[in-house]
C-alpha cells in the first residue's frame, strides 16, 4: 500500500452548476450557515473570497471531533467551475504530508454532477486512507445542494 493516493466521488445534484460552484469558490463562509453541525466557521485570513491565493480557515466537526483546517485556494477556474484547495495547516496535516481537495461542478443537460477529488500523501503506512473525509465533504455538498434548491 502506497503513501500517495487519490480518492474520487461523483454526485448528482439538483442545484444549478453556477450556484453550487459559487458557494464553494466565492461564498464558502456561507456554508457554516447551511450546515452548522458540520461546519462551524469559515474565515478568510488572506486575500479575497473567490480568488486564487486566498487563505481560508475552516472549523468543522467530523465524527464528533472538532477540527481546524487552513487552506490556500490554489486554483479558481470559473470557466470549468472548479476550485482547488491545498491544506497548509490543521488537523489533517498531523496525518498527511499533503492534502488537496478539488471540487468541480459539471453541467450535463438538465443534470449537474459534482466531481470530488482528494489527493493526499500519508505521513506513514499506518495512516488510514481518507475515505471518511471524502464522505464528509460529499455530505456537506449534499447540504449545500439542498439549501440552494430551497433558496
């Protein structure tokens, strides 16, 4: 079993691709209002919302454990409705040397697909594959979708 890996998931959502992408790229601080039991707070530390190079800190709860993650927005691609976050501080980096999350929203006819990708490098072979983290991110996405459909 290698230390470097990639996990991917695709989910079908009801919300328009533009709105979903905007929530994750330009308005992630609103996600804590959508699912406060999962995401308690999202703060901007550097830069501007929706721009590459911005630094964002997330306070979240996964499996009953409060966690913190500080990320830099590596890429915001409005044309392809994709955003890439690279973790630079926080609880996940106690287990992973590197951790990157890519969220791409793909309109296909009347449907919208969200492609979730986690790229990671474990600190050692005893660290679990981040399947739980992928599931958590997908659940947050489902909450955002439900919120956008009601809005």
